[in-house]
């Protein structure tokens, strides 16, 4: 009996905070690609059983082979399988929410405001990529209400004003200064700025790489 193998894709929904807005990374598909050549979309890879021990190794290969950025945060999102997302038929997709610091060394990335896709029709991007962006943003938005995850978007060191801007880019609302001082500053390391004349001093870095969960907080 012949066994049919369903292709399993790993797609990366990559967010960055740049010029005071949350952006998502797209890329132009190769003209030699058999599936929708030259189209702008999220980047992904097909899991190779002989090469990838699991979906996380496939994601690492994607970053090494195609993207070249270093994630500051990675979270696996719910997988989906159907016969409609892929033009070639039935397939499975394992998406990952990925955060990176703003980078000037991304030669192939096409960065777009996330807001462009939050109310967009599914036809705005190929496959189910609009749905994936919406799902990834919802996870980021919800986690920003009870963790310090927006700090993962900031290049270190950063200033008090950067913290406010990063949270606002995700939550679409300004954080109260006292909220930042009470919940966020205690989990940061303070670095004295050499330029004492700057109004927005001191500067900060994350004390630990792990997410910090605010106590007794449904939202910030």
C-alpha cells in the first residue's frame, strides 16, 4: 500500500519595533519557486525528516538559510492542516511567533506595518498568511497585558521613553508612567548614560532573558 506524505510547513511571523511602529517581516518569493514565484509573503520551510529532528530545528534552519536574523523571542502557535491553504493541496502549517530587535542588516526583508493586515481580507497575502499574522499579533497583544514581552522588541540599552513607545505600539494605548516605574523598572538593570545632558536618562537593559509575568495583573 502506498503511503502519501503530507507536506508540513514551518512559517515564521516575525515582528519588530521600528520607527515607533510594530512591523511584520515579509519577503519576495524566488522567481524559481514553483508555488507563486515572485509573490510577497511570510517566509517558511518544509520540514525535512532526514534533516530536521523536529519543528524547532526546521525553524532554526529557516533563520540560517533564508533570514539571518537573531530572534529575541520565539513561541510556537497552534498548527493547522487543510486542503485550502496551499495551492498544491492538503498541507499542515506550524507557525511561530518571532520577535527580533530592529535591524539594519536585513537585506531581503520587506517590513510592513502590522496594522495593514489586522483588518485586511485574507486575499491581501497568499496562502493563509494574513490569518497567521492576525493570530500572532493576538498572542503578542494578550501577553503584553501581563508580561514584559514588548521589551523583547527593543535594542539594548533602551530608555524610559522607548519602553512606553514599545508597549504603545502593541497595546495601542499609552502606559501610565507610574505603571512602568512600579512593574517594569524593578526588573531592569540601570546603566548610567555618559551623556548627562539627556533628559531621558538613565538607560536600561533586561536583567534576565526570560519573560517576566506581572503579579495580579490582567493588563498593564
